[in-house]
C-alpha cells in the first residue's frame, strides 16, 4: 500500500500595510491578512469572502452552505477555498462546520507559527547531520 502523505503549506508574503483609513475598516484588515498569508490576492473575491466569513464566525464556526449564501458562489468554489485553508493549517473542520484553528485569528496565527518553528527545528537538525557527514 502506498504511503499517504499529509502536507501543510504556509506562505508568508510581504505586502505593504494598507494606508490608515479615516475610520476602522475591519474588512480591509482581514483582506490584508488574507493576502499576507498567501491564501490569494486582491482579485480572488471568493477566497476573501470565505476567509472573512471564517474570521467573523468565531467559536460557532460556519458551514460551507452558510458561506455560500453570503455571496454569489458555488459550493464547489467554497469547498475549494476551505480545503486550501485547511492545507495551510489555518482552518479545521468538525462535522459540517469549519473553524479557524484555535477559534480566533490570533490563536490560529500562533499555532501556525509554532508549526513553522517546529519544522525549522527539524530542518536544522537534518542540516547539522549533513554537515557532520
């Protein structure tokens, strides 16, 4: 039987911070984080809507059907983005609902940071092994 591989891909992009708005614009901040995390760009309307819905759902989570009803998008497009977010380690699924890992954006980012640190520690261990040859 072939070995099944699970992977996570975390991308961090440097995107200039948005210009300060005269009033708070939470959606603009969420969109900026979405782009910085390499989940999509400013042209990806569906991905941004899905990400916003997840961020705003908090501890209650949200189903793909509920996300689909927030905008004019197919369930397949919503599921595609939810799977992308799961592969990044940002989102988890429990039953029909999807949640940010740790239920809040801050907790999700902290857990992703821990994942990256653990992976870098492993990479450095292998690098030392190679160098000692």
